[in-house]
C-alpha cells in the first residue's frame, strides 16, 4: 500500500486472532513510533511492550477500573484491550511541554505502520489515569522510570480475526472549511 492509501483505509481493529505479532513486524511498528516528530526533537515518549497474556490481562483489568463508574455499571466487565496479543503502553516525559503531542504522534505512526503491515491496531485510552494513580507511580519506580512520566495511550496490536470487517468511514460534509472563501 502507498502512504495515502494506508492513511485513508486504516480502521481500529477490535477482533484479533490468537497469532502473536511477528518480531520483525513489531520492530517496524516500534521504529515508526520512534521516528514520529517530537517537539524540539526532545523525544519525550517511551514505549513499554507487553506480550505475555497474563500481564496484558492484568493491565486490562487495571484499565477497566479507570472507566467512569456509570460506564462500568452499564457495560459490565469487558476487556478494553479486546484480547489483543500485544500491548504497547505509550508514556511521555511530563517535563517536556509537548509530551502529549509527542506521544500522540508516535501512537499515530504506530497505528499506520501496523495497518501497512497487515496488523490490526487500536488506540486505547485511560493511560493518563493509570499512571497518575499511586499504583502507576509505583510501577514507574519499579521499572526505573521517573514518576514525571505520564500515560499518553495504549496501542493494541494483533492480526485481525478472519471475520473482522473494517467499517466504511463516513465523513462529515463540513469537515473542512476553506476560510479564504469566507473572509
């Protein structure tokens, strides 16, 4: 696929096969994230890769615990990571003014690279809440990271299940406004 086709056809995948992402492909996805633009080239993001099912399941429960309570009650117990075999937690150094933007661009690059390689991916939220918590700060210390790191998001990766169908994108008519025509 060419770059424009990748950008126009990528969709969030929430149905995965059990097959683990191949190491060579995972390295390409991570490399794309590392090459994302960062403010003043300070490279504030850090990627934590988890592929052990039992650890991803613990992170899933932790992530779910940060859903708003009214949603937890309405939805019942769900897996926010949709059974994906690979989880990438994206953190960024909170001392860098562009840390959220840096981490977000890295996530975008990884999602697009995954799609180009035939890997399904989705951005999952609540990393900020996780790593703002006491438990999150303790984990950062255990991992040898500064407690100044903030959670930006999670990238789940895996090969789409055979019955996954990407939804058609419906664009709003007023998505773009050409101001030269208005002013």
